[in-house]
């Protein structure tokens, strides 16, 4: 029980920031591109309570983490926030802008992963010695990279699925969109079978390589 409480304490802030800024980025991009639906609904907000889904953001991740720890020996977090409402017909170029709105969320997570990585590099020079801070910064990087990778999976309703829909010809996009009601359950089934890792592992590795290159000047300076 103590381990679970400690894990929750370490993960709480990174996860809340990750989902809040992810959803707010969708809302901001939609407003920027012509659709103010999410903005008028109060979803372009940094208040986590605006984006938390009681089951998807709290109950499901806890159950997934505990179950995967017992089954696979390592905890895996998976959940979802309240989806940001977007009226694609109000976007200035609906088919093109659908992709930009979708990419804004994962883009925010990649940016946050960069921020947590910079923080991790600065902790030691700043004289911080408490293990908790290092663990939280490390979790901040990994959580955002996981959310980044999962959301780019090319299956609706995930962001990657909406990018695919924006690229496909209209007829193919129409048929592909019919997967959306089942997409979440397909992804959920792929996790315990470790099939999703064939996508997330290389995407996360590529993103981490990019972040390492971006922080190389700071690493060189600190060394």
C-alpha cells in the first residue's frame, strides 16, 4: 500500500499536467483555426478539473497500473480525459485543419517532455538532492512520451487516427471513421497483449532521441 501511495504522489502532478495541457492545446488549436466550440465551453483552460473524466482519468489508470503490475511485473498507465469538443465544419479548412488540431495535443506532450527533461538536468546543479524530485522529473518525461506515442497511433478516436482521416480521400476517410466507436476498445485490448508496444516503443525512442539532441547544448554546458 505504501508503494502505491508513493507512486501516486510521484505520478500525480506529471499526469495532471500532461492531460490538462494536451486537451487545452486541442482547444487552443481549434480556436486558432476557426472553431471556438471548446473555447466557449470552457475547455481552453489550464484547470485540470475541466478535463478530468472520473472513470477515464482516475479509476481506469489506477486499475490498469495495479493489474499490469500484478500480471506483467511492471505498471502501465492508460486512461483518457474528457475529449475536447471540436466542430470540424467550423474550421477554416476542415480536412487540413483536422490534422493540426489533432497534432496539437501530442505536440504539447512532446514540449512538456522536453521541459521535464530540462528540469531533470538542472536539479543537480541547483543543489537538489531529494530522490522524489528526480523521480518526478523522470516520470514527467516518460508519461508525456507515452501519451505522445499512444495518441499518435493511427486509429480513431486517437489523434493519429484523425491525422489519417485528414489525409485519406473522402470516401476512404468515411469508411475508416466507422472504426471510431470501437477504437478505444481495440487499443485497450492491445495493451495486455503487448501489441501496442510495437508502435509506442519506436515512437518513444525516436522522440527521446530528438529530445536528447535538443538538450545536448545544455548537457554539454553542465558537464
